[in-house]
C-alpha cells in the first residue's frame, strides 16, 4: 500500500505530516487518520505542520472523512495542539482546505504558508508562546 502521508515525529513536539502525492484509498486514508490520532498518544503539547506541496486533490468523500475526524477529536486536538501550519503552494489544494473548514472549523490556531520553512517557524513560535504561558501560570500559582 502506498502511503498517503508520512508523519515525522523526530522533532516532537513539532510534528511534520507530508503528503506523498499518492491518491487516497480507503486503506491509506485510514492509516493517515490513525497516524494523526497517534500524534496525541503522549498527551503532551504539540504543533503540526501539514506539508501539502505534493498533495493530490482528495475526493469529496475523503474531505468529509477529514472533517468528521476533526469533529470527532476536537477536544483532544484543543487539549494538546498549539497550532497547525499548512504548507500549501497550490491554490487548488488551498480551496480544498477551505471546503473542509466549511464542514468543520479548525479547532486550534492555524495559518497557511507557501513554504515549509515559514510553516515550521510559525509552528515553533506557537510552541514557544505556549511554553511561556505555561511558565507564567506556574509562577502565578495557576496550575491545575
């Protein structure tokens, strides 16, 4: 089975999901969604970078599955994800993302970039902002 997306957690809490250019199939899309879920197994703050530079346009059924996955896991995403950067140089793929967001809003701060370098920098900044917030809450005695 050809992978729909590769997930790189080597720089956790920064996770990079790179779409391979393979067409989605029921099997590889399920594997992709399972890998998204696996990002949250550590139950630690993280930031995601979706690199769609090589992505193909997924059919509407896959767009709906993505939106449903986001809806189903919204609380998990909001609890741990500090931001999602989308690297999308293609206007067509940007429009697909807009359609997914019409079905289900992104549950955390997100931004679209034309280069991976910009997306990585923004995602890292989201993590640093979160760490600063955590430090302020600890110093103020606002731990939960």
